[in-house]
């Protein structure tokens, strides 16, 4: 199998996170576990633009990007049946809980074991490499 074949077989995960260091940590972790990253994006508009142009196996979405809720991105992903993991604690807010349909939440700071468990439970992948 060539490197190009391997990359084509890797599941595409959209990453939307406004904290650059956290985004880099998650990107490194996802790459090490055999995923291909779409992003990382730090702006909602960039993620919305990327969604229809990519075949996504899943997405990790920070709910609060610079004070703006990423609910439109989550809804767009759900319309396409793309599994979503929410990053951050804002998902527990009562006004958002019903809109987010009990999506899995990855708390900050990043915990690699929790991320692996959520990758397996939500996307059916964790250590594919």
C-alpha cells in the first residue's frame, strides 16, 4: 500500500477549534491515530465552507468560538448525518442541551484517553493506524 493509498483510506475528521494550541494538540493526536484532518478551522465560516467539499467521517467542534456559538456548523453536519463530538463545557447550558440532541462532549483541557473513547464510540475509530 502506498502512502497515497493509506491517506485515502484514513477517515476525514473536521476540526473546528479557536484555541490554536488545543487545535494543534488534537490535530497531532488525530493524525497519530490514523485520521485525516479537515482544518483545523478557527472560524465558523471556514468550517461551513469546507463541509460540502469533503467526505467527512466525523467532526470535533468547539461550541464557543470567540464568543460565537457554532450551532450552525453542528446543524449542517447533522443534516449530512456526520457524527459530531462537541468540545467545551457550553454544551451543558440548558438552552443548548435540547438543540444539541445529547451529543458527546469532550471537556477541556484535552484528555487523550477520553478523546480515544469518544472517537471509538462516536465515529467507530480510535487507533486505526
